[in-house]
C-alpha cells in the first residue's frame, strides 16, 4: 500500500519542522515549503494527497494556492492554517473547495483528525470511480449507474441492439431511467453524430402532436405565419425518442404507423412527401399488450415498435444499486450547491436500502438532492432525510423489544448483507468499516 503524501506550506520554519517530524512518524511522506512559489513549482509534478497551507505567506496567499491546486490537481485535499482573526477567510476557502481549516497554535491531534477525514474523502471518491469502472461495460455507458445482475443484463442488451438499426421499445415504471437508456442506444449507434430528438406524447391533443412531429407549411392554418420543420424531419439521420407512447391518441397512432411503414412524412398543409431516415426508440410505463387487448393501442403499431423490448426494473428490484446511485447524486448536488458533503451515514444508507421507492431512481435523486441542500455537515444523516422516511425507521424499531448492542449489531450486519446481495465489499462500505473488520464480525456472529 502506498504511503500518504503530504505537503506543508508555512513561512515559519518551526511549523514546517514540527509537522514534518510528527507526520513522518505516522508513516506519511512529507515535503515542506516556506514559500508558495516553491510549492507551486513542485505542484506541476503532482504527487500529493493532502496539502496543508498557511493562509498568509510572504509571496502568495493561501487562497491563491487553493485556486491553483483545484485548477491543476482537483483531486488533492487542502487544509488551511489560519489565525483566529482570519477564520472567516478560512470558511470562505472551504466554500471554494478546501477540506477544512485549523487555527494556530496547531494541535497535532487536530491536524491528524483532519488529515484522516481528507484521506477518507479521497478513498471514497476513488472507490466510487472504481465501482463505476467495474460496472461500466466495454464501450462505456457512463450515464447509467448499476452493479447488479439486472442492470448488467440491460447493459448487454444496449450494446447488442445499439449498432442494429431497428426500433426499440423501452418498458418500465416512471423514474426507472428510460430516457437515459434511449440516449445510450443513440450514443452507441452509427447515428451518434446526428440529432437525438425527444418528444413526450402524453397530455397533448392530436392536432398539437401532429404539428410538433410533422411540422407545417406556411398558411396551413390560422397563425401559421411561416413554415415549421417538425421534430421527425429535424432528426434526419438520427434517433427520435417517443416517451409515453402509450398516451398517444389512436388517430395519431395511425399517422405514426404510416411513417414507420413508408419512411415518409407530409407536413400539415403540404403536398410533397419528405423522405425520412430516422430510428425510433419508444418508451412506456404501461403494459402495451394489455392496452392492445383493451383497444387503447393499435396492434400493428405495437409490432412495428416492439422489434426489441428492454424492460427496466423498478428500483426495489435492484436495491444493490442504491448505494451507488445515492453517492452519485450526493456528489452531483454537492458540486451543484457548492457544498462538501462527502458521505452518507450508515443508518441513513440502511434506511434508503430498506425503502420501497415507488418513484424509483427519480425519487431517490430527489431525496438526496434535498438532503444535500439541508445538511449542515459533511455527511447525510438520518435527520436529513424526509420525515416520512424517518418515520419508517421509527415504525420498524417499535415492537422489537429491548435488545443488547451485540444483537442489534449482528442483525444490522445481516440485514445489510442481505440487501446488498451478500456483496461483502459493498456491505463494508455501507457499514463504514474496513473489510477486515467485517470478516471478523461475520466470524464472531457466525453469519454465513
């Protein structure tokens, strides 16, 4: 295992010497600099995990050093050293990406705790990237996160169907990621350099859908002051994603069927057919076979769209992906909100894994976005989750009777293992303990 690499920047030689000696004894590789310029020259070569810098240096400010680090090596964590009079500036530095700050006189115990926290953040970031690399199939679907068998099967289907120029039907509940899959099919297809156009078929009249998809000629109706190119025509050479296809009116279904058969369209008010070169990916949260039986969807159109079907499972059927998705959204909104939320407390993660998520991935994203916005620390805790989820935790605990801490720990570990499909590496991450500790606990509690 490689040693932690630390840079210390302070114009006080005694501070540099004291930190270097103490951290070196802790098994870290330490380089000390008494000027910002000397450090920046060394920074070009990289090689640091954590930088500890004074806010006030003789040649360049600590804020400028922070800016340079985040511009050149954003993966490096920065700890600011400040006097009591400049705490406000240090807090501003945290908002700009610093890990934390320490005030003078420096206490070695405090600096060690901050370094450990910075290293844990780095480890979490690297583990998240490693998991993404593991679950990302050859060719890459970077926009879709999943580690379980269900998502691996979907990744495989996407890679198989993307190069084949056939229509695809995506089935799944709202919030399961149908739009992401449609985009992935396009991005991995020979049509990737041409437009990807999406249209939601729900909630529109037949006339509006017709004008949006087919376009119209100038003067075709009152208000048509100029010719408008429809979405189908604008997607020439590319892919058209028709979301909520099950909501399309029957009269419009007839027109779409004609387009799929003839590969031509006629603008509203037009007389000259226009050739089309497009691929259709449609999506629905309905059972279209049942809709055909009930007379709500045309059977001939169903067969035209249903050349290949990809079914996206609800989140409750792929709970092993919840930690990955939750941490992805945590990182996304930490960046968007300019916050340094770096982890999710095991109790909060366990509650998320146990929740049924009727809104699927979209609901999980909303929950994490809210938690990142509301939390006042670097961790999403149980109290940062919505009240209805917290109530689920209370309801679950009621009626169990009083138990020993050992029994609670045993049951909690067993539950996390079950929810992660007995993936010990993922379970250790959720429990926030080293994998070796997990192995020891499994042996202690005789958990198979």
